């Protein structure tokens, strides 16, 4: 065999021996042999058994099997369970202990003017109305005359509920005018027969009802608006006497000439029927017109309309109310004042508490 090939077995044997020695050294440094039990926590490289103990495997281990090597360090114990929360104390006893009692609501004043929704209130009292009939309205029918101011006084009952007042009333009105000289509309102002003197002492007793709605400004003052409807019976006298020229007279025509009333049986110009379109009535002396029911020209009835009527309702305390209003009627512009006292009617009607 050539020398080169003879060295191959020697080299192979050297490699095998070197590998075996390396494996033995590695096994000794790594600890006990594979499959040998070790004491838990023993340092690496020391035998797992005490001196004098048998190094053989435990008889409980079956041949051909190996026991799993225990962990070098013990497993940490499981964390303790979180502490159970203490039961919360009931909030009700705390609130009962800590909350301060609410103060009682202030006692309602017996004179508080606040009105309860759904409840009807009754007020009885007096009213005054002043009516102004300006001359320019009179001159729509005749020339001359003057402005008339009429006074009226009445008794009213206000039935008020939920921002609405139903107010029946009875009212006396005086149409006293004094002497006024009139010229027939569109006639010649230089002819004495076209003039007459009028003096009214007519009076009227009206039955009326006012329908008024209100808008509260505050609990004591309300803005009101509405209408008044009614009619009245007329009584008294309406003088309508012919006149004649008299330099000493107390009346004046449109041109400034003095006049006076015609006496009974007077034949002066202006005092005969011929001077007045052949009138069937001789209106001399102090002549009073007949009423409609007597086929005369004086009205027997008069309407009482107030369209519109606006004003303020005052309610300072529960027992008292007042009004100030203005309006328009067929007899001119008017202003009205009233004062009423609350009546103990419907005290069992509790109504509905007001909305807050």
C-alpha cells in the first residue's frame, strides 16, 4: 500500500478520538448526564444526589424513558387576588344627614293681585265717561254750532276670567249744549229764515256691555282692547226755535249780525212759516221738538257703540281694580275712568294654578 494511503486510517482514527474527547468534555461541563435527575436549585456542575447515595437512576423511572429536567429556578407564585372592594355606603342616609331642609315657601299675601287661570273674578263699581263732539263733526250736517262736551256716569260689573272681561253696565248721559245758532247746510247765510237756535237738554239711559281682552304688562297692569255695544232711551228736551234780527240780541249769525228768538205770534222776518219752506210747525217762543214716537224729529233711542276701545287695567291689590280708556262712539271721542271693588262671588271656584 502506498504510504499516502496508509496515513488515511491514522488520520481518521485521530479525528474520531478527538471528537470523542470533545464530546466527553462538553458533557461534563454541561451537568449530569441526559436523563439523570438533579436536585431542584442545585448549582450547575455538581451531582444532584447527596454523598453516599446511589448514582443509579430511580427505580420508578421506566427504562427507555427520561424524566423531564426540572427548571433551574422555581416558578414565581401566582399573584394574590385583588382585594374585594368594600361595599359602598348607601347615598340616601348620607343625603339625609348632610342635606339641609329647604325653607318653606313664603306665605302668599291675601292681597296678592295674581289671578288664577280658569277662575272668574267679579268686580262692582262706578265709571265716568266724558264725550267730546267736536264742531267739525257737527258741521258735516249743519253749519255753525260749536263743540259739545257730554258727561256720563254709570254702574258696571266686571266679570274677568283668563285675560277677558265681560262688563255689563248701566250709564246715564247728559247732552246739555247751551244755546247754539245753526245754519241749514248749503243755504244762503244772508237769509234769516235759514237760521235757528238749538239748545239741548237731552238725557239718555244706556244699557251696554263691553268686551275687553287684555295683555299683561305685569301682574298689576294690563293693556286692554275691545268694543262696547249697547242702546239707550232718550228723554229730556231739544229746543229748536226760529230767530229774527235784533241789534240787542244775544245770538250771532255767520256774518256777525245780532239775532234773538222769535216770540209767539211774532211776524218779523224769520218768524213765519213762509220763511222756513212753509213749515207745518210754528217754532216760536221756546219750541221743543217732538220725539220719533210722537212723529217728531228728536230721537227716542240712541245706539251706544264704542269701536274701538283701548286702555289700561290697573289691579294693585286683589280687592280693587281700575281702568283708564279712550275710544270712539257715534257722538265723538271719549275717555273713560272706572274704579271697582272685588266681590266674594265664586270663592269655591279654585280654578287652575297659574303656569310658572
